[in-house]
C-alpha cells in the first residue's frame, strides 16, 4: 500500500495531519483517500475539475507527477506520495 505524506506547512490548516497508508492505485484515488481522512483538504489540492492546483505539487518518491490534469499517475505498493504546497515570500 502506498503511504501519503504531507508538508508540515499544511498543519497550519490541519493540525492533526499525519501520514496515511491506504489502498490506492492512482494519485486521483490517493486524493480521495486524503479527503476521507481530512475533510476539505481535497479542495485545497485540486480545483473544481479535479486538476492539481498551481500552488500544490505531488511527488511519487522523488518524481513529480506527470498528469496534473487527471492525476492518473500509477501508484504501487511501497510508494511514498508527498503532497507539498508551494511557498512564496521573501
């Protein structure tokens, strides 16, 4: 089963945020698992069409997801999925 991990900056919105290990075979399914565990977080990650928002990146291991529109990148047992928000400022 893949493990979904989050950047610590998201704890500002979800203080109890912790890694999730779940059965999911695509990034899209992982986003649904995230929303089941942390209601509303999906809306922060994807837009109304299900595409990854510009201020969010998802990595599978050390590879950035390729399908930002449909999130159909495949996941395998043992994969680590990282959800990261972009930071800005100076």
